[in-house]
């Protein structure tokens, strides 16, 4: 029998575990004591007392043996360590070269001692015109900035954007639209004095497919391009300095964005002279969804699709702690001499550059995070990140990851839990708390946070409330309130959780759903108006009446 022709009717294993960590036995009473001591803030709850931690997949994923081995090749030199060159070229490979990749990381892996070859292929290569200048061009016109994580990239970007806009238009308030700003992005935008807007199709998002599955993923994370153009026209292009798209759309339940939608959003932004930016933390998962679901993309590799995705943008930020990249890393980049560079640099009357925005960003990077060739990261983490970028292009890994998310979502759905967002995203599963509570809880009761607290107390499962509490529903304008998704997210860490973990979570959520009337409401007792309050606010619970 040819086993290729007659495969088993089960998934083929893709990896196995070398290292395990025991889970401690903790009682509900012990967890309740810890919850009270940490003011019911789930970020402050001790991770060592949890059974399953699904707060975030950011920097929490298991690394592969290839990544661990790459760490031993890390170069901790303060200036121009080997990993700096390797990482920038890995970014070019993954985001710009499609299938025509160079893999210069292999020169370091094989301990190449041919110095002329190292100079020609690694150290002294010149690149310009894309998102990642190299050699003299990166020094003269810096456009790529290594940082410890995504929110650092956002902070550097938006602080400088605020400074430039403030000098040009003192006192003016700007709006930055997106398909869905995540919490740190929104927080950084608000701190620069601008207004974040989330433009997507909520009706489509909450739609439940017949039988729980669609034939093809409908790309619920797409930007609503009609709303985008209407907003730009209404406000005036001069009041919209940037347009952002998040891939995948974490705020909108981890849902993917189609290639067609990226192109159309980019076209609209460029029509009005506005730079089109990406929050690209989960670029590989988004490319997977495009490959599997978008017409004309089935035969393309993940790398080919990534090349087409990033061809749409003028710049991007990304937390490279997601998607299984590594446990640490972030990036800010913009297109060499592109629209972002033109809009935010100052020029003399003869057209020469007076203040290059890249130089200004580099000054901020160096003053806050260290020399540009490490940007606050260790050399070993840079090498692990470079190796992880290549691993994220592996279709089988992405397929397994997305299907693990879908297993959990379908488990909730089949257990009768209301509000499960279907299909699942690429990194987690979301539950609509309004539906979960039969639309009986007021938005300001923050019942979704109560759900998260009770899940910790009863079952030792930590999730992330990303709804009315975290996204600050009570502080928003009526227009912004309509754009909030009142959800709780179950993030799934790469290669950490087994089917046993998933089944435990399904059983726990089913039990909690059946006893949902007893779930308490929550009020904020300290830190109500703090930026990104969910990271540090004090809470208390009170009974639902």
C-alpha cells in the first residue's frame, strides 16, 4: 500500500517536546488570596500559581532547537555585532525578496572565516530603496530601527510624529484611522494628543456561520474602506497624518486582512497623500490566511505573499515577540525616500533635506534604547529572532498553529458557549462578552473583566480582557464606543499547549458559562484615567444584581 495515497485520517505530528515544566497544584482559596493581594489586576497575578496562562502570546512562546542554537552564535559587541547584519538581511528575505532569499545567517552558522566573503555578502553590502537600507545608505538615511518590542517602536514613532506635527501645526488635533488599533498602539496615539479610530465591519465580525464553519475565511479583520475614505474626506486629508492596518487584526478578534483589502486601503491613503502603515506583528499568520482563503494565492509561498503585503506599505511597526518569532524584539521601518519620509522630513528650498525623519528617529532610538545595531536587545536574542523569522514562513507550522486555535473555538461552540467569534484568528480565540452574558450587563459593569477574574479564581486560567475595560469604553466618544469589541481573548502560545490544555480550558469555560449569573461585575478603584489603565489599575468586584 502506498501510504501517501492512503494517509491516516489524523493530523501529522510536526514537532515533539524536549523540555517540560511542572504545573503546581493551587487551590481556589489560594488564588483568591492572591487576587485580593494584587487588587484583582490580572497582569499582577503570579504566573507561578496558574494552571494555563493565556494572557498573551507576546514573548511567551516556546523557542525551537534551531533558535536555541542560534543564541549561542550571538555577538554581544556594542557596535555592529554580527547579528545586526543577519537580522536586517533576514527582514529583507522575509518581507521583500519572496522566494529569492539569501540566508546569510548560514555564514554565521557555519562559522565562515573567509573575510572577503563576509565583507562582500554580509558586512559591507549596500541596500537602498526598500524598507531596510544597508551599508552607507543606512547610515546616511536610516530607515530601520531595532527595538526591544512593538510598543517601544510605537512610542518612538508616535512621539516623533507628535513633535513634528506640533511644530508645524501647534494645538491641532489629528486622527489616525485603522482597521483596529491594539491597546498599546491606541495608548501611544492618545498620548500624542491624537484620536484613534477603528474602522471595520462589526456586523460581519459577530456573524455566526451556519454549523460553526465557513467554506472560506471571510477576512473579518479587513479595514472598512468605505468608512476610511468617508472619514478622510470628512476630516480633510491634512488632519489624517497616517493610516494604519493591523495584520492580523488583534483588537478585532485576531481576524485576518485580505491582500485585496491591503491594496485598497493603501490606494485610498495614497490618493490623499497619506502614508499607509502596518502594525505587522502577526504578518506570517496573516499571510497563511491569504494563502488558504484568497483567490489566486493558493500556489504562492508565505514569503511571496509577505512580499506583496509589505509592498503596500510606506512603513511599519511590529512586535517581533509574536507569531513565534522569539521571546524579545521589535522593529520600526519605513520605505527609503518614500511617502512617510517625504511627509515627515523637512526640506530646504532647493529640495535638499534639512531634517531627515530617519535621523531624528535614530537619535531617539539611541538615546532611549542604545546603539542602532542592537536597540536594547542582546546579541543572542537578535540571533534567535533572525532564526525565528525564517521559521515563521513554514506553512506546516502556521497550519498547525491556526488549527489549534480553531480546535479551541470549536470546542467552545460545541459546548454551547454563546459569543464565540468564528472562525478563530491565528493566535487566539475570542468570546463576545455581550453575547456571553445575554446582553444583560451594562458596558460600565466591566463584566468581561469579572469573567477573567473568575476564570483565574476557580480554574487557574488567565486570559486577557480586551473589551470595555481595557479599551476604555467609558472614556470614549459615542463614535469610538461603537467601534469597541467587548471581548475576552484566549491567547495560544506557540508549541506550549497540548490538546489536554485545550480540553481543560473548554470544560472550564463551559462550566463558567452555565453559572454566568454568579460572575461578579467590576469597578475601578484606582487608576481609572491612567493611560493603558488595564496594566496597572486597582479593581474590586461586586455582585451582579
